[in-house]
């Protein structure tokens, strides 16, 4: 495409024009970033603060498309200069944040934590964070608060959009009907897909660029309206009304939306339309002129991008090293440091780099820095978090990496991310007498049974294990891909005549209290009770003895038991009170105990051995019994076997009824 060239002495440089500066848009940026920051630091204070990202999408769509439209219209658009300016806008702060995270991670994170950070650095540098976070939203993915680069998902969506959008405009702009057809088609399809998918798969809807394009296109529409004004020109009074409506929509969204609602979905219309109205109203509307153009808000808006990048790693690293939500004081400190770093980044780094002079060299250096940091993250990931680091060593032993589930094998091989387990048991060459069936919490008991078999001398006991995360093995409620496990288990029982005992072990409080997880059909307590009773009757009808292992104490914080090289306080949270464990256990036991006794089903209760009158065991001082809040480590299973060895012998050694 042809471009105009501006001459500057002996050199020629393409010059992209920019829209006239509007301080009210920086004020709107401030509202967006403050909403996100407050939500992350104080989620109970501003429960809808995450919608600040949607506001950013509209602003970005408007400003960037204004540049594209104006320069394509006048024949001065250059893809090279466009992307060069994007690099100078984004890479300086991104480089500093990625480098800082790498340095802190080296000195302060355990092996698995640093490995995860390395992965997120690599995909963050490649603007692919949204896709990988989407994949990581599985059952055993650790909490979002422990992902210091989680927030790069929104930057990834923006850059994915700007990889293709300038090309679309360049190809269609000269034919108005073609441009409008593509623009309207993309917007309608994206919004419709967003509304359709949000209830089926909220995680995919949140992270997919396909469900977010319409938000950026709302800003694009504003830019187009500015470039192609219609015969109707709004009066000043109408602009005041638009501004007031925009404020009302944003305020209502902040008041009404929370993370329990399907989002983005139709709820995202509130921040999108609110932002649209405020930008449309222009700098002369009352709210825009006197509130959004306020010097303080404008200042926050100017540092909004580095502030967005800095604040989340600060909060996340504090959460990781404290193994719990940081205190109010530390969260305030994190935000204060984030503002300081954002100010320093903007005034001393970004402004200098964006200034004219040696632009090509700056772009090359910045690109090389981000690429190098992405490569460093990949190396960290490939080397399992570089466990030879001092920070990854606890008393000279990489203790946390030794906290594992039972040795896994695969009975079911229908694809990744289904969290399958089996355990070949204590005597792989012998036909099993007992099957342990259940979900990941049921997997807790495989190391216990392994230990029991090794130490009890009960040669008649041979077990195998079938398990899948979030799957109890009941065909009537086959959510989360349970059907494969059910089919495999029942087929195995049918062909293995040696099996005389079925042990059912699962996260019973979750299911009996009513189960509703992302991507699954809600299951009521009564539905699960009916399915449970039907399956017990099924196994008993086959002549099998049924034993139920009750759920273990839930609520442990095992990472808090490790001695970290960096700590904010000496407070210990390596404990689990009996009151908390009992509260987390829910109310299922009363019905469960009476029903199981009435049908002559024996039970095993871990509470009896893990808890005393005040607390439940998480560690013995050298070994940690959990890998997360509800799943035992191998050590936990072994402890339980030792503590309950006599009762286990009486329970498991009973003859088949």
C-alpha cells in the first residue's frame, strides 16, 4: 500500500498521525485500572472490579482504530511503523515486570512455583497467556492468586486482535460495504458466541479472543463514527445525557456484577455500553470535563498500563510467600509500591523510549529483551523450576517435590486433563481382591492401603485403584467425563472374579451438599443420594462387600509448613483447627452414618486418626501430610495407615458378607 513519507534531513521516516489528546479518556483509564486494582487487593470491597478490563478493551479499540482509520484514509499507514509503535508502547513496562518476576522467582519460589512462573513468562512474552490459562483451569490447577502473570491474559487478547485487525481494515477500507459487512459480522458473531458459550463453558468464554472481539469492536465503532460522521450531530445537551448514562451504566455494573454471575455474557454490556457512552460524549460533556479530566484521575490514567502490570505480581508474590491472603497492611503496601513503580516506569522509561530518535534500534532492543525473557522462562520451565536453586531447597532436600500422590498409571487413556489415576497396588502379579473406586479425594487412600498391605502381613489383601478427579464412579451422574471411568471399572469387575470387596471413597461433602462446578450440570443433594444408594445396591447385588471411606479433614495449608527463604512475617499458618475441618466437612455425615449402618456397610473415618480435640494433623515436623487443602501426600497416607493399622486390619480383614 502506498504511504506518504516525511523527510527529515537525509533520512525519511513514515509518520503516523494520532487522534487529538483527550484527558477524559485518561480519566476513564484511571477508573478502569483502579477498578481492577481494588478488586484484586480487596475483592469484597469492589466485587465487579474485574470489569475494568472490559473498559480497557473499548478504549483500546477506539484509540488504536482511530490511528488506523485516519492513516489508511490519508494513505500514510505503515504496518511496520504501527507495530513498532505498539512495541514501544508495551514492551518497556513488560520487560521490567517480566525481569523483576524472574529475579524474585529465582530467590523466593519453590521448584514447582518457579516452573509455573517460567511457563507463564514464556507464553506471556509471546502474547499467548489467555490460551494457556484457559487450558490450566482444570481441577488440579492451583489458585489464580498464585499466578503472578495471570493478568497478562488481557494483554494477549488485545495483541492477538491487533495482529489481524489492521490487515482486515487495510483490505476492506476502500470498499465501504465490504468493511461494514466484515465489521458488523465479526461483532454480531462474537457477541452471539459469547452469550451462547458463557453458560456452557465460562472459562473458555472468559479467555477466548473470539468471545471478546465484540468489546474491542465497540471502540472501533466509535472510531468509525468519528471518521464517517452522519448528518445527525448531537447537541451539547445530548452529550451530557450520554455521559450521564455512561456513568450510570458503569456504576450499576460495579454494584450489580460479581464473579458468581456468568461473565462476560450479557452482563458485559454494562461496562461496554457505559464506556461507549462516555467516549462518545466527548471532552465537553459535564462529567467528562469536570470529573474524568480531573488532574488526579488523568495522572492515574497516564500510568495505568504500568500500574496494571505491576500490581498483580506484587499481590501474587505476597500471597505465595505467606501461603495465605496477605494482611490488609501488606496489601496496601503492595499497592503503594505498585503506584511508585508505575510512576517510575512511565516517567523514566516509557516516555524516554517513546521519544523520537533511533526508533529502529529501540524496537530491536525491546523486541530482543522480551524474546530473551520469554526464552529464559521456557528454560526455567523445561528445567522443572531449576530445583538446584537455594530457594527450592528445604534443609538441603527438595521436599515439596517429594509430596506426591500415589504412583500413577493409566487405565483410561482418552486424552489429557482428565486427572485419571490408578494404582497397581501391593501385588501387581496377583488378582485383586479389592477395588478402590472414587475421585481424587479417594486417591488419598491408595498410599494408606499400600502401606497397610506391606506392614500387616495380610497376604490375602490385594488391591487395585480406579479414580478420576471429580468422578465418584456412578453412571447416573456422569459429569466431568465420568462415563469412561464407570465403564472401565464395571468392565474390570465383570471380568475379574477375584474381586470381592469394593471400597468407595470420594469427596462426599461436596457431592452430598449439592454439586455444581464449571462445565458440569448441577447435581442436587437428593440426586446424588439416590445415585449413591443405587450403586451400593448394585455392588451388593453382585455379591460384593461394600466399604465406604469417609472424607478426610479438609482445609489444610501445607505450603505454609515449609521454611521459605523470603517471608513477610513469622506467623505460622501451618495448622488446621478441628472447628475449621468440621465446618468444611459439612452436614452429610448424619444421614450418611444412619443409612450405611442400615444396609450393613462398614465405614472408615480418617477424622478419628487425624484429629484430636482441637486440631487436625498437617505435618509431623519433618513430613507434610497434604499436597493441598484436601489431598494427602504419600506421607499422609502412610501416617494414616500407621495410626489406624489395627482398625484397618479388623475392617479389611473381615470375610465377605
